[in-house]
C-alpha cells in the first residue's frame, strides 16, 4: 500500500490565493483611503474658499458701512427731510454716488482668484432687521418722548461666488441720536462725588462716566443712576471731610448700577474725555510732557475746548467736517462779545471776522451794547478776590430778540441753524491758572474797579452801560478774577411765527466763570433800577414760596403765570448762583450779612470743577474735597435749610476748571448750604438749546451669512 503524501502544489496554490486576497483587500482599502482623502481635500478646499469669500464679502460690507456713515453724518449730502427721515437705499447707492463699490483692477475690492462679487446692496430696514424696498425710507424707532433720540436702520449685503458655491454676508447698520442733556447729570470726570450736608433731592437720571462715590443720609436719588467704572457708598479716596452721616436713599427697584458709555458729542471721544485719554488729566504736567502730542496741540485740552476759541493752525478735534461745522460754541455763536482789560467792547456777528460797528449795524450794535454793563464788581469768597464782572442784561437781550433787533443768524451743516440765540462772551483780560505738579496759581493782570457800591450810567450813543463810584464806596482792585454775570433773566427769548427768529432759547457760553444772579427762565420780573444794592423780584414762581416743598417729592411750579419755559444753557469755566436777594454792596461783608432768598434757575449748566485728587496734590488746605455735585453750581451766601435752591434743568460736569481753580471750602466760610431741590427738565430732550446739535452714533451689528 502506498503511503499518503501531501501535495506541495496544493499547498502553494492555497498560499497564493491568500496572498492575492490580501493584496486585493489592501488595494480596496488604499483605494477607499485615496477616495476619502480626495473628498476631504475637496471639502477642505471648498471650505477654505467659502471662508475666503466670507472675509472678502465682509470687507465689502465694511466699506459700505464707512461710506454710509460718512454720507449720513455730513449734513451737506442730505436734505433736511432726509436727515430727519433717513434717505432711501436707492438715493445712497444711485446717482448721488454716496455709496459705491467697484471691483476693477485699481479698486481696493479686487476679488481673490476664481471669485467674483456677484452683487451688493444697501437698503433701509425696519427695527426688526427686515429689508425694505430700495425706494423706502427706514422705519424709525423711538423708545422715548424725544424726537432727537430716534433710531434708523439699514441693511447691507454682499454676495460672492466662488468655485462650487456662493455666500451672502449681511449686516445691520444703526444711526442713533444722542442728546448731551439726556440726563439730569452727565459727568465725564473720572471720579464723580455726591455728599451733601443739607437735604438734596435729585429727580432725574445720573450718568457717571467713571467711578461714582455717593454718601450721606441727606441725599435722595429718585431715578436711575449708572456708572462705567465702579460705585461705592463712601467718600472718594483723598476726601477727608469726615465720615458721612447715614446712607443715601435710592430707588429700591433700581439701585445705582453699571451702565454703558454714552457718547456726548460728534467729536472723537477718545480725544476729549479724560476717561478715554491714556495720558491722564490735562493738568498733569508729568503725563503731559513736552513730548506728549496732547499738550502740544492747544486745541486738544479735553471738553473745556467747547467753551474756548480755537488756537493756531493745529488740528481741531471739535471740527466735525470740512465745511466748517464745529462743536465749539464760539464757532456757532450768533454774536461774540469780547471785553478787554480797559473795558473796551468788541462784537462780532456770526462767523464774520470783521468787528461789528454802529455804522455797519446800528440796530444790532446798539441792542447788544445796551444789554452790557462793564466794570461792575463784587467779592467772591471762594476765589478770594474781587471779581470784575461784565453784566449781561438777559431781559434786554430778550426784548431785542423778540422785536427782531438781534437775530438768530448762525449756520450749521450749510443752512441756517434756527436754534435760538447763542451769545459767546469773554473777558479777554482773564488768565488760566498756572499748573505745576504741586501747585495751581492764578496771577493775572490787576485792574481797578469802581467798588462794591456803584451807580450805572449809559455811555454815549452806543447804549453801553458803565459804572460810576458812589460816595460811600471806594475803588477796589481785582487782582485776577474776572467773570460774566447774568442779570434780569426772568424771561428768555422765545420764537416767533413771523420774522427771522423762528425758534426760542438761549445759550450763554464763556471761558470765564459765569454768575447767575436771581431767577432765570421763570417769568419773574424786576422792579427798580439795577445797581450794586440789588432790585426787587416780582412774579416769582411757586417754587420760591415759603411752603413750596411740604415733602421730598413735592413738585411746585417753577414758572410763574403763563410764562413758557425756554431751553437754556449756561456753559462756562465755573457757574455760581447768586440769589434773588444778592447785593454787591454786601459781598465783601461777613457771611451773616449775605442772607439769600429762595431762587429758581431753569437751565442746563455745563461747567467744570476742582476734583478732590487735584485739591490733594495742588493745595495745602484742611479739607480735601471737590465739593461734590452738590456744589457743582457754586454758592456765596448764607443759605440754610429754610431757603430753597430749585434747579429745573440738567448738569454736564465735563472738565476741570481752568480759571476758577480755587478749592471748595466747608460751609461756614464763604457760604452755607441751601435745601437743594433739583429736577431734570425733560423738554431739553426734544429742544436742544442753541449751539448744541444732537450727537449721533453709527454702529454695525454682527454679520450673518447665508
């Protein structure tokens, strides 16, 4: 029998089959991997192309935004109706050429390789982000009672085609109005302090663009309070006036809270607001060294520039556009009045660089001269000097405006502003303080005044009033202090349906300290001739009554009779309120002889202060304190809790004082505190005072793709 033999051919055949199967499997796997890799490569390439297309489209939309913002903000591009209601998309992108996109070889929008800009558009929109037709204006949105705060929306799109796909990028643009007098208090100072020693009720919103320190049980804040830094119920660092008594009263459902930054004017905020300036306070000679561009530009010293004239040929951050529109009140004035060291008066009308004379403009010239009294004098206990004051008779100005003898003649954005009367008044003999790292001194030119007791006479044919010395008074020297004083201010210019002065309102702006004597914008009247001994105030509003405020929430009338309150702003280096009972003849006497009577001021106040930090570093005084918001309007009389100071308006604390730099002193020195009753005048939201056009913000939302 033959033995069993395993065939080697069979074994080798089986092995070959296994190898072939393995090779086939590996080939399939390699093929699958290659196919997957190729697919992923294609997907990645398409994804990269899409990302590149989105980036390109977003760049186009960004350019559309820049052009849209320029078109909307430059008033010469749009009619008054378009400014109010918003232009259509067709107007912006059509024959006006205000918004255009080119993809030519010389354009900034040359598309990437293998891509093209298929289309782009700019349309008006609704507040809900729905695009309207090209011939539609935007649907306006207004969440307040103010026509100045309206919002309007636009939608921009850019569609880009790339290999194997297409993408559209869309973004919403918003134009929103912002009013400088949107709050009772707008503070641009890095530190805002409120610590009254007498009852103080604030019925209006407060915005502190920095840190807020508020204290004392005498303080009642009745509406919303926001800040952008931090807040503390305590004294600010450096304030050594003593521990506050009790805690302030705030709304239980709306305590002070962190808020968003609010834009003040159309100028670049970072150049004007100390909360945004990296170099620090413009008083800080260390931060503002000779190599710092901010001190090298005399036109760039913070918001104080609003009340100054432009200097030299350097860039002016308050210049809005190339047509000459500016945020400077001096540039927007209907009349500019300058008084030199010898009491010579020079008047300019509107933007004219030629002084006005009796020969050239007899009616206007006499009307303004007749409202001015030069060389009056009184003692300011805080300043520590006799103030040589230029008096402006507001009642005489009102009469002249109402009769058409002086005119609302300034322009803004190429057309007549029709915003009421703006007077810029400056005593050019005043000087700013000399600031070092450790001191602040004012050493101006001394002038001789006619004393605290004087008579007033009319000079020549031009109507200017001058003072003469009474027998009981001697000449007094004013070492450095100068001021502009407003008297007889019960009535403010109102608009008329006939003539050139269609709108009412008054702004008085000055780089000097301004003193408000007596009721302002209340309808009160005066009897007797104005002199150093004062006058009698008649027809006073209910807010001046002896029982005007039976409770903290009382709101008596702050106007008398049928008088209609007008929008008013006093903008100055510092503002001091003198009561209805003020008399220059008693100004240099002891505090007990300067007894005020209740007084009402219906106006917005734009001014500076002397911050606590500055007092600590620059003065050797026993009490280091700015005086707080409660002393933002300065006082010089023996007020008490039984006399009320009613203010119906708005405060804008924007800068450090540059002339009136003397620090606040505690009560009992040059003043005692009144019962402060302060209310926000909501009419300011709708009727900006002369020279204060609404500021606008232009923002773009998040982009989306589809």
